[in-house]
C-alpha cells in the first residue's frame, strides 16, 4: 500500500505492507513500526531526508496501487 500526502501536489510514500494510524498520538507508522509521518498542527511532517522541508496538508490518502486514486484532486 501507499501513503499519499499533499503539499503543492500529491507525493507518494511506500510501498508498505501495512500502515498504522494512531489518532491519539498523531502518527502513521509502517509494518516495522518506523515513523512514516507525524501530525504537526493542521498538517503532516515526514522525516525521510527528502521531504523534511515540505509542509504537507491535513488530508492524506492510502491506496493499494502506485496510481493516485483521484489525481485531479488537490488540497
């Protein structure tokens, strides 16, 4: 599965065997419980070394394929 977050456009992260969303802590973790994204205010932060500076919006999508399910839908 893939995690999609939106900044100026949608960015795909993955693939993952599964994703765990902990709404209490505001975290999304992968199958090995590695932190994938964390909630910061109204958005998400991803510390992957490539997207550290991007302020992702509050919405996210999880899909089973590499193709975005709604490519014309932005924030």
